[in-house]
C-alpha cells in the first residue's frame, strides 16, 4: 500500500503534466478547475500530520473526521471541508 504523501505527490505530478496539455479555455476549463481542486485538497491534507504521515490503508474515517473538525474549527464551511479529502478517493 502506498503512503499518503506519495499518492498526493503523484496527483501533483499528474496536475503538472495535465496543465501543459490542457485544452484552450483559460481558467474556466473544467480540467483546470478539477486540477485546482485536487491541488488544494492535497496541500490541506499534507498540512495535517495525522493523515499525511500515514499509509493509505491506515487512514481511517476517524482521522478524516479529525481533519474535518480541525478545518471547521478554523472557520471553513462544511462544503469546503467535504471536498478536500476527495484527493484520497
């Protein structure tokens, strides 16, 4: 099983490759919006040690719930907090 950090780094690499091949359309391109969402989620998850320092098969719903509580306590909206862990799916 892969470590969470390595998977997130793969997403960042994929993002860089996809950005150079993105279709014209500027920042409104669905591809660029998707990449931006993954980039943000990856950065937020890497900042949370309980998730970033784990192997993927050891990231439990309790750890994600702790992440969500921390983000909501910081004033983030539920919808934002729910989207960020999507990079792990």
